C-alpha cells in the first residue's frame, strides 16, 4: 500500500546554486550540501531532493517522485510478479531509506521507499 509521497527529486547542473536557492527560500538542509552529488531538504513530513547531473550528461527527465510504502521488499516483489522491471533490487541508502527505482512507460522515474529505523 502506498502511504504518501515521501519526496520529489529534481535534477540540477549546479548543486551550489540550487542549494543556495532552496536555503534562501527557507528549506532546511537534511543531507548533502553545496558540494554533494545528492542533497535533501526537509519539506514538512517529506523531502525535496536535488541530484547533480554533470554538464556533459544528457538531460534524462524531470527528476523522480518518491513514494513511501509499508514494505519495500513486498512492493518490489509485487512489481516483479506483475512483469515489471525495476532498475535494481531494494537496497539501503546512506540517507536513511530502503528503496528501489522503476521507470514508467513514459520515462518517469519512480522510487518506492521506506525510512530505515
């Protein structure tokens, strides 16, 4: 069962500029920062994430929507049993979530995650 949108991840070519912008708006840094490849800001009960895309990398989409689910491994098994092809098996991340990604038929990346306790 999907419980909530946990985060939205946006791509940026300039992490320093993007972090300064969101800090100026009052977002509170939770992980990463101006020199990081991945940064996370608190946004109520969810997060706004920024991921760095190098200038020579083709732009591959708008970002990523992250949905919190009750059981990441069970949700992954459900996707696989439905014939879908997640990008990788569930794994634990340094920022404190267990997650996996899957791309929808239109190329939008979706992440299904659960905060680690």
